[in-house]
C-alpha cells in the first residue's frame, strides 16, 4: 500500500476511476447485448432503434477513455454489418 501523501491520493483517485469505468463498461455491454438480441430475434426495427442508442453509449465511453477509440469503432462497425445483413435478408 502507498505510504506518502501523493501516493495515497493517487490510490484514492484510481479507485474512483475504476468504479466509474466499471459502470461505463457495463452500460456498453448491456447496450451491445440489446442490439444482438434484437438481431437474433430478426427484429429489424428494434435492432435499428437499439443500435442508435448503442452508438451513442459506445462513443461516449471511448471519449472518456474507458475503452479505446478503435475498440469502439470496431464494435459499432460489427453491429452495423450484422444489421445490414439482417436488413438484406429481410428485403
């Protein structure tokens, strides 16, 4: 454990950031899962609505440094591809 004043403060700050980041990561996972569930249910409208919300959540997490910007881009891209394939198969 840290002994001097600045190290103790850094430990407190790290703990707060860890808890906040955990919340953002959970939101991202739930949002992605919601889209994937809609895709597996072949619900195009629901998937598109969920996708719009998910993009916002994922980009916000990336802007705050919770996840890497390329990871965010990859998640969004893969979900968009799946939705486009679902739309093409329905049409």
